[in-house]
C-alpha cells in the first residue's frame, strides 16, 4: 500500500529541493536533497548500508520543517469548546470544507426544504448567525473555501444555497472544483484556521457525523495549514460565480 505522504516544507527558496515530507500514518520523516558524492566524505559516514544514499540538507530545513515532538499526542476537544473558538478569535477564521456530505445538514428542516423545493427559508437570527454577524461587524474576517465535485452532490448544492445566507452575515465564501484541489495537492482534511496560529481539524466518523475536533498549535503544522489556505483561496472562485455557471449549464 502506498504511503500517505504530506509535504511539510522546503528550505530551498521554493525550488523544491531539498524538502521534508511526513508519513501521515506512521509519522516517519522523508528527506530528499542533493546526494553526498565525494568518496572521501562518504568514507566518514558510519552505518551507511548498501542501498542507502546520504543527502545534504541545510540545518534550517530540519529545524523548521521536521516534527518537533515524536510523542506529541492529539489534543481532542469537544464540540462545546470548539464552538467557543468562534467567540475568542481575534482577526480571522478560515475554513476548508472538503467532504461530499455532512450528516448533520441532512437532519435539518432547511435541508428538507431544499431537497423538496430547491428553496430554503433561512433563519438569519439563530445563535450562530448572531455570533458571526457580530464578529464581522467588529471587522473580523470569516472565510471559507468549499470543495465541489462535478457534478456537485446534493449536500454541496445545499451549502451553495446556504452561502447566500452566510454572505449576508459578512462571510466570504468561495468554491473550488475537486479536480483543481487535487491538482493543487490540497489534503482531504476539513479544518478551521484561527488567527493563523491555531488549527481545528474536524474529525468525522464513517457515516459523516462530526465526532470531535483536534486542536493544533505546533508551528510547523500551522505553517502547513496556512500554505493550504493561501493556495485554496487563490484558486477558488466566489460562490456567486459558481452558482451562475451551474445555472447556465442546466
């Protein structure tokens, strides 16, 4: 089975070599760079076995991009504590939504309305709406990129309709085709990034129910999530543009 490698970073100024990757399952670190070729240098290495290759990497690469704590355990928080993050962030809350469905949506009256009539009567005065409106009125940014399949799933079309309501609250919502996300090598992780210093990775069960949230503050991970955000945000389009394209194709 192929490894699930994720790119941690490069110290080469963007040319891609040398670089550090991490095995998402085992935690093993893969480093690639220019090989050590001088025979006199290689002769000084201990325990270099047949088939192994020594590579040369800047010290800063290992300091900046390798995991800092092999025994770091996920800090799991409940949904109540997760909700509190939307009250305490200082300037920005950014979301990447990658799933094809969210089971919690399908239990709502608005989802039933959408499936039956394609029209939804949104309540813009529920607690979530009041909270987000108060944050955006205060000058804070709330932004999302939603990954969309071709053709979109029912759940994705429901959220596209929902974007009209959330935009009126002050959110900036954009969409990105899944094929483009895969070309950009965006991960399938579903997460919020708060103030570019704290990530909340949403964890779902096999039936697409949100179970709990992993809180992440490790600097290298926050940088990785920030890079994902920048790439997704740059290539995504406003939800109005996607809605127009879908309406024109009907």
